[in-house]
C-alpha cells in the first residue's frame, strides 16, 4: 500500500448482508466475519472461504436442538488460545461455540434467559485474555459471565441491571489481567467493571451518545486510558479518551461529519484506526511514538506507471468472449493486410462486377454478361423494340404480296407445284 491507501483486493463474502464484525485469528492467517445473516464465515488471507457455519432449522422451538443460528448475528470473536475455535451471538437468543474442524454442527450452545425465565437476545459476547471466561450482555441490560468449559445452564456471575433494560449494549472489552471489563451501552454510558465484584461498576461515564449497535470501546496499550466513540443521528461523531482509574475526560476530538462505529488501538503500532458511518476508515498516528503501519504508507511514493502498462484511452478496446451469443459477439480485430484481403474477397465491399455464367449454371444467373448486353442494345437500335400485343399471323400476311411479286425466298419450282396441285383439286370438284 502506498500514499493512495487503496486496497489490493475487494471481496463480497456475505452477498447483500452488511458486515457487523471482522477479526483476525491469533495466528493472523484467518479472518472471521459476521453479518446480518445467520451464518458466520472464515476466510484465508487471499479472501477464499475456509469455513461457513451451518444454518439451523427455524421451525424448531428449542434452539438447543438446531445445528446453527436461525437469525441475524450480532458479533463473532476468536478464541484467544485455540486458533480453531470461535464464538458467535445471535438474535435467536443463543451464543454458540464453533470448531472449524467440525462441519456438521456447533460445539456448544448457550441459551440466554431473562430474570423471568423467558428467552432474551444477546447483543455482544467476548472471551477474556486466557479464554477461561465468557462475558455476554443481553438486550434486557444483564451482564453475565460463564466459564468457557461450562456448565452453561446458569451464569457464574451476573448483574441484571448493568445497563438500561431494552437497550442494546454494543461492546465488551476485557483488560489484559482479565479482572476488569469495559462495557459500552446504548443508554449513552460506558462502564468499567471488576468481575470479582459485579454488584456495581468501578467507574461510569455518561452523556456519550450511542445510536448504533456497533459503537466500540477500547483499552490503550498500557491500559492507562480507555476510549470510545459517539454515534449521532445528525452532526459529527467524536472520539473521547478517559483516564482508567478516575474516568476523567482527558481528550476529545471530532472525526468529521459522520459517526464513530468501530475503533482499534493497535498495541504494537501504537496507532488508532476509526471506522466511520460514512464508509471512511481513518488512521491516527504520531510521527514520533508510532511505528510502521500508516507511517510506511504515508512515506511510500506512488509507483510510476510504465508506458507499456498504460492503456490508450483513444482506442476502442475490444472484449474477447468466444462463448457469447451471436447477437452479442463482436468482430475480432484484424490487421491491415488481413482486413484488406477480407474486403477484396467480399463482392459487396469490393464492388466487383458480376461474372458471366457458363455451362449448366447459365440459367441460374439473374443478369447477363457485357457482350450479351451490347448485342441486345444493337438489335434494339436496328429493329426497334418488339411489339407487345402483335398477332404473328398478321405479321406473316404482310409478306404474302411481296412473295408473289418477287419470289426471292421461294423457288419458281415450288410455285409451279403449288399451281398444279390447285388445278387437280378444281377438276375433282
């Protein structure tokens, strides 16, 4: 990537579903995607699909008896120790653990229940740093902790009033030591919890507008600060930083005429990546404290395009598709010599005169040769055009009187015989 910050490949793995979360595996060779559909996908570095979760049967009431989710996903996260295991949460009121080596069904199903025992939808789930604990927050505002190895019938620790009921908590983040948990709620608050005592939060930040279910929160690499974004209906979103111990606001700045959706504070590069609601991804870095990452892209100049790589815009570029239908097929480009030879063989393009017909094919021709045309014209000039409605008997009678006076064409002997035959016929009568 150079200073243009253009991607080298674009894929659309979820068809028309919008992507809600994307995360690299612990080894960095696979990518986990969750969307508005019921099936999560695992892709390799080239964007090819490695694994896809099965879709469950939506006509079964007990979601524990299905082989997959039946409604839209909220998020998907990787196991922090095992590269083959990941977890998904869905609006079908379940959290499921998957193994990419098992293609038939999920590994474990966690059915979420409210205080009244009815099913409730989870909005976010996450592993802690050693994957010994699973944190799940539901739409009724409850925050629950489960051991990753089970049992999953009842939560080990739970707070039913962690956030306002009826709101969707958009993000959960564990600290490095695994004892503190950061939550970002749709009730315009961000809270820091100690999982050893979840009766009340350690710190609370208010007046943080949140209208998107994907608004994130994050710990700094040294965990001295926490940050979150604001998502608004109108106006500009902001990125806000707080002190971890006191939750005092340290810094705040606007990201432009859009809301903050996803954020990432990379621990090694020391750079902040912000995904905005208008489809723009922004990277914030320090020239002195950051390393690699955006610094390499900003310093890398644009590669000069060779002359051979340039495509001339003035020419009509031709698309060769040998298997297209005849109505959509284009004529292939021909060199000058071949094009001239083809035009010479075509009687229409070359305007060649018709050849005279000889032998058996003479009657098939519609025209005539040049010599026949000249002879015909000469005959018309001498004798005139033939009469169209003239009786042949009358034409012969015109020459009867001429023959009697001057029998040039009829020999005298023939006339004598005609006279003798006429006399004999008179005697008989």
